[in-house]
C-alpha cells in the first residue's frame, strides 16, 4: 500500500482541488491517514489554491467547503495541533449557513409533499454527508441534531397516486433526472447515494450518544424496507442497488445478481450500514445476517470477479 501511495501516477483531475473523490482533497486525506505529512501538505496547498466554494447547491461532503474542512480537521488531528484553526473557523461559518439553508429547503419540500431528490439527502452531495462532517469535526451539536431530525422525517412514508412509498423515494431516475426507463422514479439502496447512507449516520451518531426523537424508529423503518428487498438467489445474501416503483410495490427485484463488491452500492456498504443499525437496536439476528452477507460476498467468486 505504501509503495502504491508514493507513485507519481496518483494525480488529481484539473479543477477538482476541493473534491474528495477525484481531487486534491481526497489525495491529501489519503496521505494524512497514512501518516505522510510532508506529502499531504503539498496536496493541501493544491486543495486550497483556488477560492473555496460554499454555494449550498454545489457543496457536499465530497465537494467544496465541507470537503476542504473535513480534510483540514484530519490534518489537525494528524499533527496534534490546531494549525488551520483560523481557516476552519471561517469554513464552519459558511458550512453552518449552507446547512441551515439546505434544511429549510428540505423541510419545505416535505411540507409540500413532493418527492425527494437523492442529492438532497445522500452521503456524497446531501445532508447525510454534511451531517457526517459535523459529527467528524464537532461531535454532538445542535446543528447535527437538526440534520438528524430531518433524516428522521425523511423516513416517514408518503402516498403518491395511491401507492405508499418510503419518504426517500425519488421521482427521477438514478441519473438524477426523469427517465423513460424509470416511470415513477426509483428507490436507491446504496450507501453513497441511497438510504444506507442515512442509516449509517443515524446508527453511528446513536452509538456515540447523539440521538433525537424518532431516531430509532427511523432506523427500524429503513431496515424493514431493506429486508423486503433482500435477495438470496445466488446462495448468498445481497441487495439491489436501485429498484423501480413497480419492484417496490410488488416487492420483487429484476436485478439478476449482486452488484460488484463495492462500498457505494454493493454488499460491503449495505451490510456495514445494517450491522451498525443492528448494534444500536440490539438486534442480534440482523447483526448476524449482515455479517454473514459480507462473509458470503468476500467468498463469492462471481462477485470478486
């Protein structure tokens, strides 16, 4: 791993300094976690070479002010010194503002009984990711609790044209816009863009002693939905990445087999989110099922291929 990290092939895409997935922020974070401060410092400079965006429509855990702040907080922990505290104070002011603005928009959308867009709540772009930053940087705060209260409300079911749908149901296709292939929208299960991300945050905060009214019930609702879509058709437990409205209503899955063994949509991410929830809910059966699903994944030649 160390030899791989030091290779000159590790580069950021141009113009993506503030991006955890394809930019300098993510590469800096990798070196910080690997204890390579001198190399990380070069990537931190690249990450902050341009003005940091704090546009609520463009920011999330993986981009903009939250991504930069997440990385700088990690740098402070690596050095054991508040070396970026002034910058972090400024960033946190903007993050507080954009979080509050996004919460207002999200609650207004729920009040109007409109379906959600994935980027409103997901881990990569949405309020789950911002909540993850708040937990990472500051622990139990009122703002984090506001995010958790929103996620609880997100899990409350909605009725559209006579069909009861989960509150996180999207009226768009998986690409984020209406698609003929997805009449009635889709339900996203994954941890990166789907409901497993909120489940993991709700469980992690509860394990650390931060919980709001309805949080445990929200986790139960998510887990019940995931249970209804769990598959055992290959001899191993797995979940689809996304489902159509027809699949949701009929509790059927057209995906023939499991996703690749990835964190974002595959069994590892979904199993871990459910294991975390099981630990909080003291549900030993669910915990065992989640752990067995992961073991089945890493021993399944078809998934590993």
